[in-house]
C-alpha cells in the first residue's frame, strides 16, 4: 500500500460504526420464521454461489416464510399505503433557470482562499494560468519522485536518464487476491552525453500529456498508442537497456525507400522491440546493452517511434502457450501506420435520447506516406460501444485489424487485452455509441401497501435520529449523513408524509447553512489557488485528514453525497433552497459541482477532475505519488457523484449539467461493470469475445475488485480485507442508479462470495455492512432481504444508510407489489421501528445468538 495513508485503523471509513447485524431476541413465531427463512437463503447462496441458481428454491423459501407468518397488519395501514406512492409527488419540476442568480464569476466570492503546501513540479509557466489537474492518469508527472505513468500498453517515465518504456505485464505478480504489474524499464531512449535540462510538462488534453526537455526532446504521451514518439531536436540517440541485447536487425524482407528506417531489437528476456526512425538513421553497437545512432555521421533531427511487438510472448499472462514468431510480411504491413503519430486528443459527446455519441478526436503529426494511417489500441469497454461488438468488424471510420495483426499487437494490461485498430484519416475522429441510464430520484416500482405500514414506522424513527453533523469530523461522513437524511425526505414525499418530509428537509437545510455559513468549523471548505479546487482547510496542514481531501483524494465521493442532498432539497422545497443563504445556496451547489465535474478547464477549475476519458472510470488518488499510476476504490461512490450532478441539473433546469452528469454516470457504470465486476459486462455481451478472461482463474473467483489501479488490481480495500468490505464499498449508496450498476445477473454470481461474511466466526459482520449486503440481496431475493432486515437494530446502520432506506429499497424492487402483498403479515412485529432504542447491536449476546442460530442451520 502507498505510504501516504494512515494505518488501517485510522484509514477505515467505518471505524465509528458498531456491531453485528442481528438483534438477539425473537419475540414471535413469525419473527422466528422470518429469521430462519433468511438464514436458509444465505446458506443456499453460500453453497451455490455461481450462475447455477435454482430459483425454485427461493420460491420454496417464500412459501415457507409465508405459511409460518401470522397476521398482524391492519386494513387501514394497507389502504393508506396503497395510495402512498403518487406520480404527481414523484414529478420533478425544473426550476426556471432564469429565476436563479447567475453563476458567480469568481469562486472567491463564496470561499476564502489558501495556497497549497504541495506545488506543481515540472510544469511550463504557460500552464499556470489555469487550474491544474489533480487526479489525471498522468498526475505523477507533476509530483516529486519520477514515478511512472501508464498510458497503455506501456508504463512510461521521462527523466534526466531518458524516456523509459516498460511492458509491465512481463513483471505481473499474481496472487489469489492481487495483480500487480511491475516497473523496471525494459528500454530507454536518451542522447549521447545525456540531457542538459530537466523534463517539463508543456501541454495536456483529454487523452495526452506532453513532456519536453526544452531544446532537446519532446515526448507526446498518448493513451493507447503502441508506438510512442520521441521527437529529437538535434543529437545522437542512444538506445539502452538493463537487459542484454541479443540481436539488432532490419526485419527480413523490408525495404524502406521513403526516408525512414526500421530496426528490430531482440532483448534477452524475449521481448522484440521495433524502432522506427524518420529520417533514416544507422544504429551501431556500443556494448551488449547500448546502441548509438549515427556515431560517425550527422546529428539526428527527427522522430523515433518505439514499441514492442508481441511476437513470441505469452498469449495470456497466466496461460501456457506463446504467439508465433514474427511474420516479416505482417511486420511490413505495419510500416504504413507508423509515418503519422498521435500527439494529443480530445473527448466530446452528443446526447440523443437514451444514448450518446462519444467522440475521440486525435491530433497527429508526421508525414503522409502511402495509404497508411494511425494504429492505436482499444480497451475492452470500447469494443462494447461498437455497432457490432460481437464481431467487432467496423464502426464508421474505425476498423479493427484482424488476422496476422493480432500476433504482433497482442498487448495485455491489468484490465484485460487491448485490441488494435487503425484509420486512414489525417486527423481521425473515433465515434462510439454509449447507452445512457435513466436518472431518477425514485425507483421504478411503487411501495406496496402492506410493506408501507412498516416502512412508515421506521421512517418516523429514522427522521428523529440525530443528524450527527456536529460529531462528524470530515466531508466524507458529513456528506453521507446529509445524503441519508435527504433520502428519508424523498421516501417521506413518496409516501405522502408531508410533515416528515419537511422535517427531514429542514435538517438538510440546517446542516448546509451551518457548513457553508458557520463560524470557521474544523471542516471548513476553502478555495485552493495553487491547483484550483475546494479543500478542507484543516487538511492543508494534515495530508491524511479527511481521507486526503485537501490533497484532492476522493473529492467525487465526498462532494457527490453533498450534491445529491442538495438536489433533493431543490426538488422537494425549491422555495427554501432558492432563498437560503441570501440566495447564494445555488452558487455553493454549483461550486461543488464545478470542483468535480466542470465541463472544461478554466482559470478556477480543472476539467472533470477525476475522470479518465480513455478508461471511462475515475481516479481518486489526488496529489499522492502512486507507483502504479493512479487508483480508485469505490466505483459505486463515483457513480453516485455523477448521478447526483445529473439530478441537480434536472431540478435546476440546467440541461448541460444534467447531460454531463448522465454521460459521466454511464461511462462510470460501464467501466465498473467491465473491470471491477468479475467476469464483467464484456462476458455478458459475448463470452467468446475475450477467450481466457481478463483475470487469472484464482483471482476471478473473488467476483469483485476492491481497489483498481492503473497497474494493479486488488481484492481488498484501504480499510480491511473482509469480503463484505470489498463488495460493499462497490455497492454504496443504494439509489435508483444502483439498478444500472448492480444488475441481477451479476449479483446472482457474487452473492455466494458475500454471504460468507454471515458464517464467519470472527470478526462478526457489522450491522452497518450487513444492511448493505441485504440490500444487494434484494436485487435477486427481495422477500429474503426484507426478512433479514426486519430484526436488525436500526441504530447500527451505516451513517449513510438507514433501516427505512433498506426496507424501502427491498420493497420497491420490480414486481414488489406481488411479492410484498403479505409482507406485513410475514414481518410479524414492528421491532425495526423501535430497535434504535434497544440495546447496542454490537453486544456479544446479539452477535452470538444470531451466529449460533445460523451455524445450527449450517450443521443441519
């Protein structure tokens, strides 16, 4: 783990949350049958965890639970609940944007300013006039330590030693819980006599960063470029390696008459590197690990392109077998695609209905020779956006290269294989189609009348639950608490409980007004003029305070919860929201959105702070150097952030904000389902699209990745390795967008893994996590989820969750009206509503009773 985080006990996001899932007593036979049914379901998931899922077993359990239940719901409760959900109450009425104050021209009108103790290094003066990225895939270039960046298919670094290339899959370390790609340069390009200057970032865009050693070299590092370019102003290039050079030759049968040269460099580790030079040069040996260009001739001034051919390497890193040796004819066909090279690229989108056209426009340099064009690499999720992802033949002006090309361009990354494609356009624009999810405040199903009577009882208790704002020490937990109360307000509105809704909204209002307008709270937000962003003032002196917020770690997680709460407030009580803080609240809301989702780079804000436009998901490491590039833990909290942005855009009548949030949500969901979830979305589309899988079989058994890095993947979290941590942190929070992130097909596969937490003796699963696990259970087994949730102690739920939200979620799954027609009878008690006043959920008796009951079922 990186050393910038505190040890696990301090790092744990849930260190303040108590005890085991279930209460110790069962007051009635119906409660007992409910618990037994729930335990049987979990037992079944444990022993049958994978896709072979006999759903008739669940029907038997439903029958068992129903037949064992007693009647206790009143007809008046059912009648009241049947009219609880109303389409009119769910209607989102956008505020007339003309009635809102205009956006603040200067964020400093809202927030006081500070400078950051960490200054951007190695950056050109011309870039300092705008806000700088803090979570870009190439962030290491601006930080101390020469850590590599991972543009794919290589890891790269530009240092005073030269331009270093590493094909990290050669060094892949694999265990049953981790995949880690190494960083040892395979080959380096330098100049004879070394460099007189130091590397400087002179430009960047959505798909690239450019590094120069002024007056000597320029290196455009572009995502997915298999042959990165090194532009040399004037000098004698040196090619060196830590590995013995076995041979140097011009590929057999290749005749270059266009002023360029091609060499194959075979290393002692079996790697076969192709060097393209234009204009032509002559390489000669200096020793067994170093080559020099034009030693007796004129200095070279031009471009070198260097890339590894995958001829002869392993087909899949964890399977036996090798790709055949290089075919000279195939290599010769590659040459026309090396004359032009990418130097940058921009991302854009156009929304039409429920889809968006995603465009990647590449900027290129080089000569137009023959019929060639660019050769680039596509990640697995890109293939899913093709018109025909199964055959992957063509999309507009993008053509996949098949046949022999796969033998020389068959790269693997920690997130699966890369697929080559090319275009003949000088300035190509690659267009892909992205399906967009619905962005809604409310679930698609209404709350069933019988279940509603119990949800209402828990709602009354949960609305009275202390907010905890004065006790919450950081933006993350404060944001989660805000989102919890806001969710209760939505549920109250959906149930027609006006007074409860207003009470919950008032709590949200008081919390925000205290946060933004308070007298210097410890978690006060200030605007950082060094990098351009909102940070917690206290964290500027304490890097790991608030999980690194002041160092730009996890902003989208923290502020996403706050933006969600603001969206709910503007939806349910627009008058109070518009008038709050002398009409300034809307601009505070816009500032939070701008911090994580500004549509472009300006003097005050960087463009979409966390988003990686090539990989589709976000990064969350901030200003901490990461040897594996960048990392992100919770894909679900990233989804929540952009979902919240879209919701706020809806209620503010800001179509641009709404569409931006929706597209970013869709990208995050797609990448999460492709890479975090195992086996992932690509294998649902076509199991044969990627034979052999993305991950080794022993690692794939985990079903979920806990932390994803640019060059690593781990089945663990920053705060622990328990299975409920790894899966749960990729689920929270549960809102309507969860349906897009956690489809039924995947939850069926993963739930056997998660259910192991309930039979583990030590440590016992905490109520906070059990609540989330049972909410996931509701996706495949809503009745079993309800039965498991009812006996739980409401006071032990996570600070971002509640008993009410959990029951509401279970009871609003598809077909819930039919499933929960007798839910109140089956529940048998109102224990959940009053459990917040009962004994602590962490007491040994409650834990031991529940676990022993479960183990008795295990033993039969």
